[in-house]
C-alpha cells in the first residue's frame, strides 16, 4: 500500500499493480489508517486494472480450522464498519475491477468515482456459495436502491462502468470512452480531493449528518442551535451574506 497525506486528506493506494486482495493483514493495515486524528478525509484507490479483487480465496482454501475462516470474514466486516464509521468522508476511485469484498469496500465508501474501461464491478458471493450476512447487506442496501438491491445482491452480475453507474454502485463516471485511464484516474483524484475538502470545511455538521445517515438516531436540536452560534459557523454565514450583497 502507498499512503499519502495532504491538507488533512489521506490517500490510500491499495497497490499500483496486482489484484489488491483484502488479506487479513492488508485489511488491518487499512483499518489502522482510518484514524480521524491523522486525517479528516480518506480516498481509497487501486490501480488501472484492479481496485480490489476482494478476499484472498487462497487464504480461505488454506484455512483448516473454523477459527481461521472466522478471522478472515470478521476482519473484512471490521474493515467495512471502519469505513462507514469514519467521521469524515471516505471516497473511492474505482478505476479497475472491484469484485466481491472489493466491491463491498467501494460500497462502504460515501462516494465512488468510476471511469470507462473493460473492468467490471459486482458481488459474486452467491456464485461461490458465500453468505452475505445482514450487516454486510445493510451496507449494500444503504447504497443500492430497492429496485436494484435484489439483483445486485443475488444475481452475481459483473457490471460495466456504465451499468454500475445506472445500478448505483458508483456515483459518477469521470472522463469519456476516449479518455485514457491514467488521465481519467488523475482527474478523479483531483475531483475527490475537492469533494473531500468541501466536507472537511463543513466541519462537525457533516460528521453528525454522516452518522445520522448511517444509523437511525435521534437528534438533539440543541446541538444545531449551539453550532449556529459558534464563531466558525457565524464567520461562514457572514461570508455568504457578504458575497450575496455584492451580486
């Protein structure tokens, strides 16, 4: 993995080549990097061929004890939860294949950029006889509409970038069919940094909103009122009012 931190934004490159499988060791590495004290936003990306191929099936096949298999799946769950629970924005750039656990990792992000190419994205757990537990399914259901949820979760379809966009697996395609993958990836990274900065600048209201989006929680309106009177919010409001008065 390659880690870079700039202006509070941490970029996690899962690997510049290879399948970027989510071994227990790699998953734990990613979890350790999702530290709000180190950064306020995270961008996860892979290489031009593979975002992530998911769990290392060789590790699963080599496991002889139930406890070994349990650790593999529990660590994947911990990684997905860590992404969802990270207070700041988590953005994925899917420029290559995102299969099974790799697709889940992208779906656990708050926003996903894709780009045109021959790569595919999807969940193939049913095809290889692996369950999708309710907590993992909830991650999918928070992203995929009810109209598409059953198909995406059960039919093991591998979607093209355009199909992935239409099904809700990605939010936005960067570039066109004639744009080079490297150029499109660089542009997506620039857009991701701009979006991340927007949420960082939003501050605590975004942190609270993200928590509310991911969990059904009651909201104490006194927090909203206190935040309104904070010097930081007042400064932002004054700048907006000032800019409007000049138009």
